[in-house]
C-alpha cells in the first residue's frame, strides 16, 4: 500500500510540510500550486528535498477551469497549462489534476469537453505527463464521477484518465458501486477524505469540514473496496481541507493522517478479505484494569480515596507508586513525575491478547512506552496517545499479576464496584485526533454525542465505548477560548447514597450543588420532598429516562482530576448529561 497526502492538508510552509510527511511515514505527496508558489525554494530544490526525504511527488495541482469553454478561452487555458507543465518537469512529477470547470464553463456539451481535454492531453504527452480528470461536487456542468468517466472515454486519449475523490462522490450521495465499471488502468489517482454529516452547501462543506478517515460519517471502507475491486493500484492519498488542521502542528497532524490511512486500509481489508492489508485483529477491552493518577500533590488524593471507602493495597516494592482499590476499581498513584499537579496519566485495559493489541497499536503509529521492569515484575505493554496519556494492556486470562508487586496494604474487599467510565477532556485542535486514536488503537466504537452548555461555551461530548459497555470513555471538546477540561474517573457502585453519606462523615467535601438545582429537580421529575431533601443534603445529582434512574456525586478537583461516584438503577445507560452544565458551572465558581 503506497500512501500520499496533499500538502493543503497541513499547516506551515512547503518545506516544513514535506518534512512532516516524511517523518509520518508517507510515501508521497500531492503538491498544491499555492504551496509551491509561496515557497522561496525553486522547483529543483523541492524535487531534491523530496528525493532526500524518500518522498515521491505523486501529483501537482495547478489547473482549474479548463474545459467547457469557447475557443479563445481554451487557447489561453492551453498557454497556462504549458507553463505549468514546464514547472512539473522541473519538479519531476508526471501526473496533474484537472478539476471539472466550476467557474468559467459556458458550453454544456460533452463532445466539446472531451475534445478540449484530449487536446490538453496531447500537450501533456509531449512532457510525458498524464491528466487526471476529477468531477467536482460543485462543477458547473460535470459534478458526477460517472459523467467525468463518460467524457474521458469519449476523449479516448492514452494520457487522460480519471481521479476519484471520496468527498466529491459521497457528499453528493452518488453510488460508488459504479466505480467497479471503470477500467482500473484509467483510474489515475485516488483522493480520500471523510466528513461529518452536515446540511450545508457542498463547497463550504468541502473547504472547511473534511476530516481524516474514521472521523466522519462517510462509508469510506465500502468506497475504497469498490476502488480496489476496479483494480486501482495507485497510492491512497488524503486531501483534507479543514480549518483546524491548517492551524495545528504539521508533524502531529501528519502522524494523525497516516494513522487514519492505516485504519482505513485495515477496515477495508476486514470487509473484503484482503489479508495483505490486515493488521493484527482488534482487541476489544474486556474491562478497565486500572487508572493511574500521576504528579505532585498526591497526598490529597490518598486522603480523598480513603474517605471514599477505597482500600489501600500497598506500595510498589521498588517504585514510588501506590495502589488503592474499591472492588474491581483500581487507582494507581504515581509520584515519579513531579513536574505538575495531579493528572490522569494512564489507563489500563484488560484484553484477550495483549501482544496483539500492542502489535496493532504500533502498526497504527502509536509510540511504544518504555517501562523499566525488574526481575519478578509483570511486563505491561503500553503506547502513548497523542496527548501523552499512556494506554496499557494486560491479558485478561492471565490475571492482574502486577497487583502482587504492591506490598503492605490490605486485601481488595468484597465491594462489587467497577470503573464505569473515564471522562477525558481535549482542546479543540486535539478532539478529532483523540476520537480516531480511541477507535483505531483502543478498538472503541462511537456511541452518543451531546452538547452541554458551560460557563465558557458549549462543550461537545462524544462517547466512545465497547459494544457491551464494560469500557466507556466520554471525550469532551473544550470551547476554543476555554481552559482544558478537567478529567475524571467515574466509579459505579450499588448504593451511592450510602457512599456519599460515609464519605461526608469521614470529612470529605463533595462538590457543592446550588439549591436552585434541587428546586428545578423537583419540578422536572415530580420527586417527593423526602427524596429531594436527601439529594440536597448529600449533594447528589439525579437523572431519569424511560429505562431507569441515575444518581451520582462529584468530589472536588485535585490538580486536574476529580472522581465521580454513580449508581445506575434499572437499565439507565446515559451519563446524566443534563447535570453536566450544573457541574461545569459549579467547578468554575469554586476554581475562581
């Protein structure tokens, strides 16, 4: 599988983009005319740099509004094209993209379009260049790939073929199955992009809201399957116009992009049975093994966990690390990194095959984490997420033998508590990357999405989870001007009222919920006065849906971490989303 990316997908100057593409492991690039025009380096220097970096210049994109015009306009278009062909010779690339005319087309006649494209291909052939004709979704007369293919067939020129772009095809709702009727040798190039389902004009949708594969709503694995069955053997290239990616670090974005292509190839292979593109099998998590909080100020966390009824399981035999548990909910406190306050630093997952999970993660570009181990210590496989959070895997059937490395504590107790979910907050520029990492590396699926009003703007929350719900991970997107949201660990118990009462009696200060919330709660749900009084007394929050009830409370924040305890009654599956706005406002008030 050869991979490529359009330089328009990244921020920075052309040289910076090329270095980022090479570092991410791409085989080639599509160079946009605007990137070359703005570069101080000559085409020869760009060509030499690509050679040194091991990048092939797969395609150049300088030509717009060529066909479907009067003879005088077309003569000028040929002059313009000849000048670009000379630049392509200097760059050392032999494929040029020509999009269907969206601006100057005045003649709606396939014969005219075919004749003009054939003449353009004649000129290109002198330079050994091939023309890849693409139907823009907003083309004046040609906006369907099937129409573009009919024109290419009519032109019947050896240096003319077609370019297929997933956005232009899927955004218009065109059936991609027809791709299989195209001669694979005439599919000169493939451009891939995903996109969320939006109700807006296709030009704005395309220019601002494309995302990498796996982050939108397009059936890209199905689409790519049709292209490969047509016997296309060229590179898989990303062309993603997105306002966020044009502002973020090009190296990180390129790595993010490369991961998306690997994920897409694996998904396509799984659906179509092509073993050559397969990664190791996904390893759905069977449970949350542990959550690690690291940093300075962990004595406060120790005290809070004790007040919440966690049992101290002991200190690690060689490292400044300690373990607390309540039932199956295990929290590790790691004092080794002391550069900042307490933060959620790592997540441990139980899987059927930890080696396979690690192999898949590394193939998806996740960097392996080095963990020093000594004789007798359990070796945990781990990688780093893009934001630095570490993800560990352990074999479910092998048991959590790492627990035996902790000494001087008590036993686990008989509580049935588990970690219900882990709530992670990300900045606006990291959100899509976090979703893709959770889907590809952690093998989680998207569930529900919600928007919660907060004091500094709307917070978007996307839940990632295993199909059986044993692992749930809401990922929150902070508004652009807001601080990074705190992260929290949610513990599911059988009697949250009893936990809250014991914690309060032990001196724990829970998050103080305003009285107005309880007045509103009584009005919304018609709860009796005694129930509302108990909720108010203990600082508990409440929600209900058609399937059951949800009662929960929050601790104060230490560093950037807080803990939630919850009880799911009946078949309630949500997260108390209506209460999130109250929590955010209260936390903001207490922080300030």
